[in-house]
């Protein structure tokens, strides 16, 4: 409130200072100081702030104008008023112009008018102080802004250098990467590619831009679909070939594709790797395995045939101990021959050297034959195998012998891994033209980690215990089902059983011709 402002009254007449002090006190101005000597007042002002000085004009040691000018030099924001007689108007006006006196009051004054001017003078002081404070704050803010602006310029400069360096590094990586890197849009059109890609395709970069990537990179098994891109996920393509028109060759490649989304464009990046060397290495390895397993069959068959002569006593009588020993040797040789045959079948499928013999046959009859074959093994473990189907016969087009291999493998696995299990259900269904089969058990089940690698080569199905199996049965089953353009999969929970299923697309036959 302005009435709290500090007022200094200076007049050589004690009656005047006393009268003014009393008047202001009655009006609620509590901070009033009076002096009868201007020099004494100046000493006070040197060490004490004031908001308003009311000074007489005519004083013996120093007139009011001189006094107020000295006071203004000490405190620039102080507001000053001059008390003057009528004859001193011209000097008062000069004082207003020269030193900026707020108001001059003629003697004798009107109390009401004086109080109004005092209040206005205090308001002016307060506003001037607030203005000065705002000016100081503005100057500080301006200094901070200038400092921030300078720092910002430095930061922008530093970040620009960093960005330039990062871009240089990325460009160097992109340009000099040993694998081909291709950027393409939703229409499969190439929008950018690196030097390795240009070398792989054997064409100029200018000729390659805007071409359809998947007219240059093709698969013999299936045509690439844009549906893959709509999933907005990373995915990997195997068994693709890159056509190099310059050398007139098709280079085997593997392609990793990932979506790239920025603020302005959505596109995809494909990393293309030449796997010629890996394919050749795999071919040599598989040829070695195929040759080795093929050469192993002859001595194994000879060993089994020789043991048959011994066991049927064609070469003479043998004791019971010899019979048991030779029987065990024959069983081991037969198991080894089964492993060799499985390895050969895996090789043939991987090398695309197996041709399916498609015929029409009753799949229900084939399932019952497989159940009958495996029933003795199931009974030893007190497991009941049952076929559940609404059909007494159901004819499909497929390779009968290969499906028999799959069925025996799935049912045999269910028996072998059904610890404490009581049943195995085989569910055969028709869904439009598709045939669906599931083998369901209440055995030990599988963890997610085991399920993810279950159909891989040499996977033994579970990490819970060591297995004597080769880990090729389910892998071969997958190869057989996929060769039929089908799909095989598993649903399982640990300690809650498993459900192995496969689907053969468009395999149902309308003609009931038993084969």
C-alpha cells in the first residue's frame, strides 16, 4: 500500500514540519521523517531510502532546488515535491523543468489537495521502482537469452558436425558393405542400392533404379507376395536366386527384409547375401553324408542277413545265450539301418531328389494299419490308442508310403514321450477339401523353448532328459508334409500333454479308389 512509503519533510520552519507530520500521521502515513536543515537531511538520505521528499524552496543554507537536486543524485528514483510561495512560481517551474520535480505546492496549501498529490507522488515512486525492477529483470533475461543463444549456436554447430560425421560413417557402411543393401517401396520398386548390390545384379545403378526387386530376385518354389510387407515385421527369405544378366547366371542368395518408417516415407530395406559358397559347402557335406550312408547300407544288410542265417539255425544249433546275443546284434544292426535310411531320406528331400508318388487311397485304413503296428509297444506302457473320426473311410490324394512314415513317427513319439500317460487319440477330419490329422496325448508335454526348435534337424524334442533318438523323425515328417504343400505344427504345455497336427491342402478325393 502507498501509505507505507517513506516520506521526508524538509523545511527550516519547525511549525511547518510539525504540521505536515501531524497531518500525514492522521491520514495513516506511518513512515514520516522531518528535518529543519537540508544538509542534515542529505546525510540521512545517503544511508536511508526514501520514496518522497517534500522540501521548502526558501531555506537559509541551501534552497529547495539545490537540495532536491542533491537528493536526486543520491537516489534517482525518489519523487520530489516543492513547497513555495506565490512569488516563487517561476523558480518552481524552472525546477520542474531542470530536475524533474513532481509537483510544487503553493503556500498556504489546501490539505485535501496536498494529500492527493502526496498519494500520487508515492504511487509514482512505487511504479518507477517496479519499472526499474522490470528493466533489471528484462536485462538479466536478455543476458541469459544472449548466453543461451550463443550456447545454442555452439550446440547446433556441434550436433551438425556429429550428424555430418554419423552420415559419413553410415554412407561409408552403406557403400562399402560386403552384402547387397537395397531400399524399395511398397510397389517393390528399387529406390536406392549400394555398390555390392550393383555388382551382384551386374547392371548399372541407373538401370536398376525403379525396377521391381522381385523380378530380379526370384524363388522356384513360390512367388513373393506383397502381403508379407503388410505385416510390418522383419522376415527372412531363403532359397532365392538373384539373376545376373551380365554373367547370365542365377546366384543363390538369402534376403533379410525390414520395414523402415520415418516422418516422410515408408520403405523397406533388403540385405542380400550371396550364399554360393555356403550352398556348395552344404552340397559337399550332404553328398558326403549320402555317400557314407549309402555305403553303410551294404555291410549292414549283409550283417543282418548273416545273423538271420545264424538265428534260423541254418548254420547249426546255437545255445540260448548265443541266441540272445545274436538277436541283440541283429536288433542293433536293424536300428542302425533305420538311421541310415532316415539320413538318406532327409538328404533326398533337402536335395530335392525325392519325387512323391501320388495316389488315391483310404487314409482311415492307413491310420488303422499304423495303430495296429504300434499297439504292442503302447500296451507295454498301458496306453490306449484310439482313432476318432466321423468317417469309416476317407480317400485322399497323397504319397501313401511317405504319409505312413509320418503317422508312425507321430504315434511312436507320442508313445515314447507319454510318461504316465493313459491315452493317445488320433483325430482325422475333413475341412472342405483339406485333410487334417491330430495325434493327441496326455504325456509330459513341451516347453515353449522346446516347441520352437521341435521340427529342426537333430532336435530331440525336449531338454528335460537325454534321448537316444536321432532327432530326424520330426524333421523328416516336416519335409514330407511340406513336400505335399501342407503344414505341420504342435500345440503343447509342459506336463499337460501335446497335440501334433498336420494339414494336407486340397487332398480330399471324391473318387473312392482303394490303393
